[in-house]
C-alpha cells in the first residue's frame, strides 16, 4: 500500500528509534509497556522488563520481554499490571482507541510514569485518514494531542519533531483523574469528523 510521492512525504529532524532509545537512556525505566508491538523494533530498545501488547505480534519474545497476543482493551480488562515507568502507545491508529489506551495507562500509572504517543503529526492529509491508503500512516491520532490539551491542561505535554509522523511525551499523570473517561462519548462525538488542521501538518 503506497500513496503518491507527495502523500508519502516525511517530516522531522529526529529519528524515531534513536529518540525512543534516548528516552530509555534518560528515564532508565524498570518496567516498560508498549501497545502495538508489530516486529518489535521499538520493544527491543528496552533493556529492562518489557511488556508488549499486540493481537498479531511478529516477534519472538526475548528473556526480558512478555508478549500478550491480545488487544489492549482485553489486556486491561483481564489482567492486573503494576505501574509502568515508561509507556509507548503505538496501537490502532484511530483516536478513540488511542484515547482509551491513554485512559487505561493513566489508571495504572504512578506519579513518575512517562507516556510516549506515536503518530501525532502526519505530514500530509492522506496520512491522517482513518482508512489507510498510504505507507506512512498516522490515522487521526493527532486528535488525541488536541484532546489532551483541551481536557487535561494539568498534564505536561512535549511535542517532538520526529520522523516520520511525530511524537508527544506526556508526564504529570494522575491515576485518580477521570475527566477523560467521564467525557469519553462527548469527546468522541466532538472530534470524530474534524479534518486535520494545517497547524498539525506544519508541526506548529
């Protein structure tokens, strides 16, 4: 699946995997959680205990890794997990699911948990479509960034100019806060049909 050269444009001064590696080196987590494992390239960056969730992982677990072949919803519904130190959300590229993933992660977080969210800054409108038709695909996860800014001003959110589709790093989590879950249906209805703004495409 590949779009036109214009649709497949990438942006970002920083390499995605080098950035994730640097975050591991800086925060030195004891427990790492990743939603959306695929081939395991980002999961393999973790030197600590690493828990990966993916209904269709294409990786053989190493000694420090636990792979759960299920959806993130099923994982959080059926399993208890101790608070992770560093989390990478790179699952289904639909904002309503990314929002559920963030809510579930925050619920089990501790005050120092760091959450990294992928696919926040698509470089072309085609990359931001809910139905994939490009190789570089962010879906509409960019909406989660806007949602967190609007509904959770208490969070600290750092956008990173990472190639190809950007990241945000979220800290200052509060596992007692229920604003997002309380307003979930309202948020989804409010954001569902919004087009990707130029400010996101331009990484302003």
